[in-house]
């Protein structure tokens, strides 16, 4: 399964000039833990950076900076690691593990933003797959009892 089939297509984006408080309000209103920073707030183009809720706490609030005066461009993590839409889920997991990040913008072949995938998204998919395997084992055992007439 490719990343394109499991990523979130609706990505919350902001430009570098937006204040951190505006970005935080967007994150709250849209129930997301990060925004992807692009050249324009419409989300077109290549991801320039990423701003997470943790970035806001560590780089703004913990330093007692005014989030209304600090721009996203000042505290974002620039040049975010990305994953291509056609890559396998295992590729995304490997990037996350190797780079120590929980979220990856998903890009097309030209590097334009098309989605985002998080460790939580991949964990949910893995849990579904493990659950399916457990049901398979249970059904196999039941089928064997029926076919082999094994008493329960």
C-alpha cells in the first residue's frame, strides 16, 4: 500500500509571515498538531517547513516570547523531511524512525504538497492489520474444527 492511499489529503497550511498565534488558532480550530508551511497559505507548492504544537511550546512559550509578534517563519522547522505519494508505508516509517519525526508532508513527483502522514496514522493502519491477522487465526481454527470434526 502506498502513502497516497493512507495519507490525510486535507493539510492545514500557512505562510511564513503568519503569526504563531494565528497558526496555533488554526491548529486548534482544525484539530491538528501541526501546520505545513508553504509559500502561500493556500498550500500550493513545495513545503518550506513544518510547525508543530511542540515547536510553539519549546521555541515560543518556554522562552516567554509573544506568539502574536513571532512569525511562523521564525520558529518553524525548515526543509521538512518528506515522503513521495508513491512510496510504501514502510518507507515513511523508516524516514520517521531515522530522522526522529512524527509527521511527514507527502509530495508528488514535482515536490508539491499533496497530503500529510503521521506516526498515528501509520499506527492505526498497523493496528487494523494486526486485528485482521488475529481474526484470520480465529477463523482458521474454527474452520479446522468444522472440517476435521475436532471436539471443542
